[in-house]
């Protein structure tokens, strides 16, 4: 029989720790964690998965119990609920399919833990569409990358290593020029090319990005007198000259890619900033080639929203009511629903994210390393997708689903198994 280390060391697998889903990683050792082709984020992810403090037994009101008893109590809570909230939703495609079935049966509202950012992209897409690209296109064609409000590597650490400074693109193209807008200079080291070429860095406060993007539009469309006769020298703390340079570089690029992370835009109506970005892209595409690349936040956000859309017609922040599906990007947020729901089912299998504070009966199904501030009514530790069991996840460019492999033997059940058992117990 194979031991966990036998399995680990014989496999290259897809790392589920961020949306890049790098498929060239393998565990070299588990004590300490060492990963072939891994980054600091992947090591931290596996350290948590292999933590000695992991709980492997289900509990009811903090007292250990067997899995079936915990499932029965969870089913009872959902049966008594008139308006449950299923939140967190940190899972992959198979898990989300099971969750959708349970939501339909219980009339639940669904909201992913990273919806606040995702909704900003959704609102933009609903309003005016967008022209986005894929990781393969970035790797093979990009000649310029403009990162707005994100250093990219904080959330997707191997982005530059795999897609920008790679020496094996399909076409003979120069390494991309890098521009950071609204990123602190100290966070831009990943944008220095292997031969030492420095990126262009235009620092700005995140909250100033809306007016900076508006200024870029005005300058691009030449309808603003600023361009012909500048009456001010800067907007949002950024020199007009720097904005004009960015526009010139975008115009001159053979294939420019604009990258943003919606979750970083933490101010009111941030979807308008994203819309400004997508409109800039559309304008340039009239005469040249440019595309967008939104970064996802993680914890299965794209997979969950895809599965939700396939099965209900809407991404999360949707609700099943008498067999019909409703969608409300504001009212169905966890923050709003926690004011009125009468039960919370919190799911987080990739990371040990704990549920938000509240007084409603709470069922938690997820990462075995969760440490609670308030003991939930039911806690069922389950396997981590891509480590304890197989699965599938949508990559950050949303064009392929990557298979997740099983890396170690585990006695923990899968989320989909537990959810299906709860569903079957609802009579
Ligand atoms: S970049 Fe992302 S997917 Fe790749 S190894 Fe690091 S955390 Fe994992």
C-alpha cells in the first residue's frame, strides 16, 4: 500500500492555492514542507494542510461525535430554518454542485466569501461587456502589461515567472514592458526583467484611481482641454505627463494586457473604475490590440460562480424561492443576509477561514485546521480539495477547468459527500 509520502513524491499536481493552478508542482517533503516549483503561498497552503493542530473528528456544540450524528444535527438545523444562508462557499466544482442541490431543497441564499470583489466585475460585465484574454495569450503574445492597483504577485505569485519572463513563448516576441499604476514602488520588484530592465511605476493612492482612470479617458479621447492646454499638472497625485506616457505606450504596444484585482478596489462604486478600464480597452481595440485580465481572489470563487451560473442562471448572491431563482448583488450579500437569516451554513475547504460572528444556528463544514472564536453548533472537518481528494477548478482566466489530484491518503470525507448526506437526511 502506498504511504502518503509515496503518493506525494510521485505526482506533479495542480496547486489549488491560487487561480494560476500551476500544474508543475510536487511535494518534495512534508516536514518541513518543501515543494518543487512551489512559491511561498503554496508552501503556506500546504503547511496549514499538514498542521499538527488539525481536527479530524466532527463535533456538535464543541463535543466530538461521529460523522453521521453531526450530519443529522446539521439536517435538523436546516429543516427548522425558513431562510438559511450558505456562505463562505470555499469549494471546487464538484462540491459546489452538491451545495446547489442542497440550496434548492432548503431555499437557501448563496454568497461566496469573496463576492464583494467579484460583484464589481459582474456589474461591469452586465453593463457593458469586456474584452479579456487568457494566460496562454499573455504568455505568447503580450508585449506590454499594465497592472492597475495590484502588484499581481501578492495574489498570484508565479505570474511573472510563468507567463512574463518565460523564455518559451510560441512566437518570437520581446519580453513585455511592465507598467504599474497605483502600486507602491516597493511592491514592484517582480516587474524587473531578468536582464534588469526596470518597470515604469506610477504611484497613486487606491482611492484616487477613479479620477485617474477618468483622466486617462479624457486624455485618450482628446475631448478634454487638459491635453491641448494643461491647466493643472496632476490628477489624483499623478502627473499628467505620466498619464500621457501610459497612453502612448498602450497605443504603441503590439499586444497590451491590462490587469486588475477587483477585490483591491475597496471604495464605493468601484465597479465604475473597472468599467473605465474595460472602456479604455474597448477604445484602444478600435485600432490596435489590447485585452483585460481580471485577477480572481481565490477559495474557489470562479469555480463556485461558474457552477452556480450553470445550474441556476446566476452567480452567487442568488436565492432559491419556491423553485425559482432570484439574484440581488446587494441584498443577497452575506453582510445583509446575516441580519435576517435564521441559520448559517459556512463552507471553507481550501483555507481555515472561520465564519462571521452571529447568533444564528451555525453549521461549519471545512478545513480541518479551523480555530473558532465562537464554537459552531456543528463542525464537520472535510478533506482539502487537491490534497485529500480529487476535484476540478476553473483557472483564473476562466477558459479551462484544471483537474485536482489526490496527494495523500486521508480519512476525511469530501464536502460533496457530507452535503449529499445532509440533503438525503432532509425528509
Ligand atoms: S503561483 Fe499559485 S498556483 Fe502556482 S504554486 Fe504559487 S500558489 Fe500555487
